[in-house]
């Protein structure tokens, strides 16, 4: 057993050394390639691929100074470049890293208690609770756990307070408040009696337009068919002109001339023109270009006819309502609309037209319930099925403990320590990472099956489901399997004590998770910085697959974005694992601290210089992740309770039960306190302080404004004094805002929430930490917003913005390369009779390869 136990240290050391080497290779490659491959490593700063305000200043060329510059950027920079979702993701990583660093203080008490006068376990097991022999020493663990977990509960409360303040400040700023999506509400499960525009004008004030999505599968199928034909036409034209140019280059090398020079047939014979089989594999080939030019006008005419009669199609069971301003939209979003259950709900706001899942707008309430159940059952079944390979991974991590009962495995002990460390440390962590990475696509598919109506809801659903999967399979199943493997001999000898033996073996499985944290913090973080996938997709797949101008430009201009529904749970689960083992095996805190700090640096760079914003969820993933972090507290406390029960420490058991009850009490109270606040824009963040001015969120006439104007018409010293006092307060708040924020004074309209301004003259950071009501309130959160949040978005014609895309879909255009012989001009004259076509911003290089010189002209 000693030989088996001693592998814990070699496993961790081997994993650490291997991952340090891998991380070093990745980071070195990044530093060497960062300045050369700017499209991969700094596309936002190096090219005009994002709006000017989203274009960050290039980082220094120095291989290390850029890290300091990046980490000292203000909050406003990260908010501007990464958006609310990216900012709060980075904040979660940083908060966890700093809290785990704070947790290192527990070593002062726990490490001496664990290491001295115990069971004499070797290696890292000596520093865990498994080495504790006397049950009275458990008092140290329970009391340290009280402080540690209690501190985290306060941190979660503090972060929720900050999230609520910053989100309210951001959503009430001109950037968000004046967006069309902020003034629009989507209602699902609308009864037939309300599927009429007039009814909503009666129901709500400030309605400007009502969109009724309609079911039109035939129209959508025709549009898809037309898009397919236009794409085929574009691909064929690009191929035809490339063949012509290559033939011309060959002729020039031989000194030959091609006549007639202005006919495509002189360059590309009839038999080499692009062809395809339009009616299946066993049909005759036809000329692609001629076929498309014949068929596109027919389908286009059918589409136009159906679009003219669009309003006659059957309406879906949803409505999209536009309002004058955000205030009116929020009133409609926050109230109960219908007297029957499951009608006119759920309601959604803040969703762009491109993010709507139109096919799910047609569902009845009973269909939505059925599909949610089917999706839930499918995910549960997958979790159960996936537990088999995950359990196998857990067994491998402690396979050396099985050698006592499985003699044929004893050859493993004869391996060199380095190789044994790779098998029991590195291999299982890589296998677990691969198993966990295979699920997101399926879970996102189930999110759509469940009936969610927007890309944001898909990510929310995925975050919840994937986190459950991560905790159950990535932690619980692996831990139980690993613990069972490490105690199999004892369980076989005393099966009646199986539960207590498993609880006693629990600390030994922490070594696997230390290795897992090392992998995530070093290799995964280094690999993300190196962007190996991005290099492969851009330079290898791009070369092999992109045969048209449009595909090449799309590859160049299409920047990546984060899938928050699958990114957040990975790191939330790492936090849960660390919290569960933080008292049991305190060494894990060191590795978690380093891992989270390295991940922060990596993602801080990628989110500000490489990735663009995903569909804007306005930071909503952050409170979900904070609430999910409670899982780590519960698991840590329950695991300690099991260990105390095995050790028969009755006093610590009572104290631990008290701690668990306190956690539940705090959790319930925090959740009820914030409640709906995390999903709405409060009224005092939309209404003006003086009650008269228009704000970005509220532009309509109010009863108070009418009363004020009426009072001003009456001559009264008392009224004049009241009005003067209100003016002074308004100016004072306005001046404070101008001094403390990046906003221009002339663009500031003080809101009611801006009155919540407190200053306490204390530089003590400890005191400031415990006063979020002062230092993290709405007024102070507003100071973090970048100046661009005070700029209203350009107002475009919204008449058809929220129409079903099929209702107004136009025929796509064709982009072909401009050749030196002028053949593209001749092709344009023919194609333009059917579809819009252009050869601008394009050309050929000296090798006859097409290249784009700018964005598609059409």
C-alpha cells in the first residue's frame, strides 16, 4: 500500500512538469508568432474588422511588457472591448483566483494539523485530512471551513450586488437604452384572441409597431432553394474565371496568343465548364451556370408572389411589439399580461432580430412543456450513459491501488515513476477533458428542442445543463470512482463498511483534481493563447476549402466569439471542485490560484484583442455562475460531514450541520433578495431626477412633467423655491457625474438612481470591501462605463427589422473576380439579367489565384 500511496506525489510532479513544458512551448510559439500572424493574434487592433470604438490600441512589441500593459487596463477598456458578457466572465475568473489566494491562509492552521502526529501517509496525502488520526483535530477543519465558506458566501453576495449595479447602469445608458432590441418585447404562447395588432395598442401605452410572425414553410423552402442556386452560380463563375486565367498564364509562358480574346470559350472549352447533377446522383450532368440562370428567375418570381401574400399565412403563436422607449417596453415586460396561466409567457426583451429562433415561435404552451420534458429526459439519460467512461477515467487515476486485489496489474508498479505519473496523472485528465468537450453540441441541440426562442436563451439553457453534467460526471462520478479504486482492498475485506471506507478514501482522489487543475491552468490556457485551432482553420482549411471571393473574405473578416453556455460551466466546475476539496486537501488551493490567474491572462488577451462579442446576453451568465458556485460550498460541507461521521467526531458533526444550515439560509435569502432585479431595468434607472427631462430610456410625456409645467405657470414663492431646490440638486448630481465618469457633461441627464451617491472618507480597502452599498452601488458602477456607452446607436428604419426574414428576403448577389482579359465584364452583362453581380474589390495575383481587395460590393 505504501508503494501505491507514494505514487500521488510522482503523479502530480509528472503532470506538473509535462504541462509546464507544454505551456512553455505554446507561450513561446505565441510570442514568436504574435507579431507576424496578426490576423490570428491581434485582428481587432490590426485590421478594420470591427467598428472604430471596438478597435484597441496595439500592445507593445516587447515579449513580456504587453502582459503588464494588458493587466493594468481600466475596467472601461475591458467593458468596451469584451462587452458585458466578456467583462463578467473575466471578473468571475479573477474573483475566484483572488479568493483561492485568500484561502491559502488556511494553510497556517490546516497543514500543521494534517501533517503532524497522524496516520503517516506518504506524499501529498500527508497534507490532507486523510492523515488526521485524532477526531478532536476535526474542530480545526470545521472552524476554518466556517470562515472560508462564510467568506465566499459574502463574496457571492457582494458580486451579485455589483452585477446588479453595473448592469442597471449599462442598460440605462444611451448605448443600450436606445437600441431597438431594448424597446422591443417578444411574447410567446399568445392566445388567438390577441393575435391582432389592434389589441396590443389597447393593452399597452407607447406601442409603435406590432409584428406577427407567420408560418410559411413553403416560402422558406423556396428561399433556401434560391440561395443554394445563387451560391452554385457564384462558385461556378469563380471556378470558370480561374480556369480562364490559368489557361492565359500558360499560353503567355509559351508565347501563344488566344483568339478571340474576349470569348470565354477560347479559354475554357465546353467540356471543362463547371457542371453538376441537379436531380440526383444517377441523372445527367448539366452546365451549372446556364442551369442556374434559367432556374433562379422562376423561383424568384414564386418567392415574390408569396411575399406579396405574406399576411394571409397562418400566424405563429407569438408577437413582437415595439415601443417608443425602453421604459414602456420594461413596463410591458415586467407586468402580468394575461389572466390565464401559461399564456403570454415567457416574455423576452433585449434580443436582436438575428438572434431569434423563428421556428420555435409557433409552439403552443402544451407543446413547449412537452418538448422541455423530452429535452430534460434526454440530457439526464446522456448523463447516466456518460458516467460509464467517466468512471473508467476515475479508476485509471488511482489504478495503482487495485494491484492488491488484481495481481495481473502489478506490472504497472514496475514502470518508471515518470511513466507511471503520466498514466495515472496526465492521461486521465486529458481523457476527462475530451469526454467533457464532446457534449456541448448535443446540449445546444436539446436547448433548441426544448423550445427556447433566442440565441441568448440557448446559451442560458446550455449553461445550466452543461454545468449539471460537469458536476455530476466531471466531479461526483469521477470522485466516487477514484475513491473506490483507492480503497478497493478495504471494501472487499469489509464490505459492510463500504460507505465509511469510501468517505475515508475521498481525500486521496484530490490528487487527480490537482492534476486536472494543472492541465487546465497550464496546457489549456497556453493552448488558448497559442490559438492552434485558429491557425489550422485559417491557414489550412482556408487554403483547402475557400474557392470563392466571398468565402475567402468571410474567412478573413469572420472573427471568433465565445460560447458562454459552454465556457462558463467549465470554470464554474473547476471552482466547485476546488471548493469541495479546499478544506479536505488544502494544497489544491495553490494549484487553483495559479490556474485561474493564468486563465485570466489568456482570456483577457483573447477577449480584448482576438474575439468579438457573441450574441449579447447583457452579463446574465454571471449571476447564474455565482449561484452555481454554491454547489461547491454544499459539496465541501457535505464531504466534511461524511469524513467527520467516519471519524466519529460528534462535536464537529454538530458544528458542520450548523454551518450547512447557515449556508442554506444565506443562499435562500440572497436569491429572494435579488430575484427579478437581475433580469429587469429598475424604474429609477430610467426616469429623470428632475421629473421633466427626457432620458435615454424615457422619452414620452409624464403626468409629473405636466404638473411641474402647470406649477411653473402659477406664481408662488413656495413653489418657486421648491423648483429652484430641485434644479440645484439636478445640477449638483450632473456635475458629480461629469467629474467622476467618462461622459461629456452636455450628454448627461441625471436619473433618480443617481441620487444614491455616498462618500466615506476612508482609504482602508478592508472597510471599503465590506460596504458594497457605498462603493459598489449604481452611482459608482456608472463610473466604470466607457465613454462610448453615452453615444446613442444609429437609428435605422425599423419597419421590417422584426419581420420574419422570409417575408422580406431579397435574392442574394454574386461576387466574381475581375480578370485581366475583361472576361468578368462579359459575364456580368449576362448574369446581371438574373441577379445582381459585381467584380469590384477583387482580382488575380501573378500565380492566377483569386484575391479580394475589400469587402463584397453588394
